[in-house]
C-alpha cells in the first residue's frame, strides 16, 4: 500500500511451472530480510537484527540434528 504496488493478474490453470517468487531456503530469506529497507523501516533495525540472529542460530542447531530420513536413507548405506 505504501509503495502503491498493483497486484498481478490472477493465474488460471497450473502455476507449477512458474518461477518462485519467495526464497527457497532460510539463508536466502534471512539475507533478503536484511536487505529489505521497507520492512526494516516498519519493524525497526533492532528487531530485524535480533530476529535474523535468532533464526540463524536456530538453523545452526537444526543442521546438527540427524533427521529420521537421513538415518533411514543415508546412515544405513554407509
């Protein structure tokens, strides 16, 4: 609303083959949030900094865990 953006036309049929508009992983999402000045202005630089630091820390903890899929498909094949 602030930037007076207009919505795109509705998609008819399948959107399966269209390019992705949102980040596909957390690293990219955090990077884009840090670069999005309108959101930083709305949420405050302190909030965006704290939020992104927490999300990166959570992701690091997540990466240390071996998932059930990894146990089933990778560890048994080593």
